C-alpha cells in the first residue's frame, strides 16, 4: 500500500475506526472491561456501549491510540511512513510531512508506533546462524580509546541466513552474557554457528551448548572462508547504522531498544505485503503508553 491508496481507502475517521474495530475484534465487538458480547452501537457518538456494565468505549480504548488528539487519518499515514522507510523515519521528518504542530507531539507519535513493533512470539533460530557485536555512541575527545569504548552502547546481533534478525542492547560482552542471548535465540541443533574471533565467543558457545557447531572467521586474515563468514549480520548492522547517521542522527541509551525493535520488526517483514495492516494489528493490541512513562528516568 502507498500513501495515495491509503488516502483513498481511509480518508475519514469513521473508515479508520471501522478497520481498527475489525482488527481488534474479528469475531465481534467485546467489552474491554467485562468481556461481555452484549454490545450496542451509539451511532450519534461513534461509540459502543456494553449492555452488561454500561461501559462506553471505542476501538482505540486501552491501546496506543488512546487519548491522542491526532486524527486517525494522520496516525495511519505515520504508520505507513514508518513501515516503508528501510532506514527509519525521524520525528522531525514526521512533523514536516504530516503537518504536526510540534516536534514533541511527532516524537511521541513515533514512539507509540515503535512500542507496538515488538516480536511477541520469537522462534528459535536454526540452520546457519551468525552472531556479532557492535558499539554505538558519539566520538569523545580527550579520553583514551578504552574509555571511549566503555562509554558506548553495546548492541548484539543474531541473524539466521535466509531467516530472522534479532538485535539486543547488552550491558557487556562477557561469555556469560553472550551465552544467555545464544540460549534464548539459537537452537542447540543449529547447522552452523558463526562468529568472529572475539575471545568471549568460544566460551559462550560452550556455555550455551553449540560449541560443536561453532565456526570462527578471523577478520585479521580474511572475511570469507567458504561458507564461514559474518557478512549477513554485518549487513544488518550497516543498515541500522545508516539509519542512525542519516535519519535519526542521535539516539539515547534509554530509547535505543525501541529503535532496535523497529528495525528488526520491519526487517523481518520486508517481504510482507500486509506490513501496514500487520503493524496496525500489533498497535490495536498494545497497551497505552502514557507520555510520563515514556520520558520517566
């Protein structure tokens, strides 16, 4: 779907609400408070009323759309823009493109969409799986390279060749930490588990039960030996870094996981023709995100 098609199909608030209603309650409207199916439609107020508890509600109650003053038509346009932007879409771009009043409103809008871009059911990766780590953070003058690296944020990447991608923010790259991520995402029956020569990986592979399938590529010597390389995960890191440098420019450590979730959500669904609808389906089942909670320390 493109913006032209979107404007034609969902040009009014009523049409947008109707789609959200179908996505949230495909088998019929249910009261979000008491789960009763005895529901009446209040056409004059564009609401539903529960015949059991008299609770009045809409399809957006209890979701990330709740209490938003932005029209649903603009919400839908923002979702499409984030879905179609391979390297992300900044809040400033969103503000200018959709004519949103201020930057803070556009930033909050983008983060509420990102809150729904989370893989809720993660499958265990198999086949040939690559793992690597990278560091994010600006350059600092007047300090040693070791201190500069320690000040950066660590991001771990795991990717199955021809399959899914996972990004994680990590506190450190010790063997224990790496092993926990491997255990939670990589099958012990993996065909091959490939990393670079970083010293923690052999111990992490041993701790997580994949040491027999572990292969190492020594980047000081070469980048590819037959089928052994980490080019697949490194290309995913490259895409995210281009998003940081070219689109968002600056990320805080606190909100880094939200951007990682957005990138992996979109990357893993890059061939999905219904990505827009799939994202709306996640949004309508994601609980509300108050601004105070978003900016809380």
